[in-house]
């Protein structure tokens, strides 16, 4: 379904049905023919403090309408991103997965199945959360060997059991245990609420934990230097990876995180060095946000920039994504 409408429309940010960046809507994954497939997971039953991130996918899409229908433009470098991707229909929005309240296992089974279907169609899954519990069921859909990079202020490496495994603080222990996940890199870790036992368990399990002092001292290239050049990477971005004052609409925001300029440098290194096979952005909580929706706007910009950097690399000769 064409969401841009006929030629000549102004398409102001408050007009239109909110798909991500006004991308075309695809209701049938079996008919999907696109490079990037955005989908929402409006789930926050894994949040142990305040709910509200279930409204994140909708708010991020709404704020993405504020960008040009032709993508995004950086005045500093006079660079346009995603123009041809959007015009040629290479970016689509497939809507939200179905949520089964009080049954995370059923919800997440549907999430895993959706990612598998997108992979079979040769698309890069781009997931909008929801709380950070949603990353594990997305990553477990991948069958090939991958590395996982987590941009976050928390390690999300808590203990779990069969009855308690779908909280937003446990997913990356389960991700690191998947046989095809060859390495976990956690960048931006700085929360003083970190459980010491979880921290040491993650390190013992081989996780590369990059704290903010190390990131600022050594830079993003050093932070990911243990991952082989050109490796397949799943990238998970918690909005609280950013410095706390930048993300009022996040229940777990922490001080002393990256600025937008620092985040852009991190994303540039990751997209230049690796083959991104999937990504997510989580933990935007619109009910907590300021009236301008600053956190949702930053989330929309971050995902748009990430996809633009991936596409920029492809345009300079990188191998196109292929279904496994």
C-alpha cells in the first residue's frame, strides 16, 4: 500500500497514516519484496517498574512522519540518507505483531516466527519495542552464526528460570547462551544499579562489557575490535544508552551516557565494520515523555540514521543482504 500518496502532496508531519518514514505498508509477509522490514512489538509486561513502552512503536512511527518523505538529510555533510530506499519501496512497514496479554510465551513465539518469515524473504528485520524483553525472542529466530552488539546502560543479564524468563533484565543472558551467538558486546554500561553477580557472570561467560569511561578513552573502534571484520551482527539499541537528560521518556534513563554525536560515531563504526542482519530499538515510554515527544523523535532519528548508514555502505560496494 503506497503511503506517500499522489505527487505534489506536502505530507506534513501531522498528516497521514503513520508507517515508519511513510514507508509502504505490507500486510502479507509472504508477498514482501524489500530490504528493510519495520515492525512493532507493543509489549511492556517485562518492565518491573513502570509500564508504558507498549506505546513506543506507535509514537516512534508518528514522529518519523516529521522527516521528509525522501528520507533524512545531514546539513553538516550535505548527505541524504534513504532517499532511493523509500522511493523504490525497499523500506516497508509490516505493522505490529499480535500481543497476547499475560502470555509472554505466546506473544514471543509469534515474534520469533515473524522474524523467521522476514529472514526467509531476504529482509533485514527492524524491530520497534516495547521493553527490552523483546530482543531475545527476535535473536533466537536467527539460525546462522551471528554476533550481538547491545547499546545500553544496563547489562540485562539477570538470572532466569522457566517461570521467570521474560523480564526486560534477563534477555541478554539467554541471548549469550544461544549456540549460534558467537559473541556478545555490551557498550555504554554504567548503571549503579547493576547487580555485581550478574556483571561478573556476564564477564565469565565471555561478554565484552564496555563501560562509558572505556568507550570515551579508547573509542568505538576498540569497543568492537574483538568481532571479526565483516561478521554478521544483530544490533540492539536501548534508548537509555543515551545520556539520561536526552531521554525523559524512558523509565530507566541513566546519567553520563553518549551524546547524539557519540552515538552517531558508534553507529558509523558498527555499520562500516559489520554486516547488520537485524536490529531493534526499545524502551521508549511515551506516557513519561515531555509534550514534544523528544524521546520518540530521537528514537525515530536513531533508527533512520542507522538504516541510512547501512544503505550508504551498500551503495559503496558492500555485499547485499541475502536470506539464509
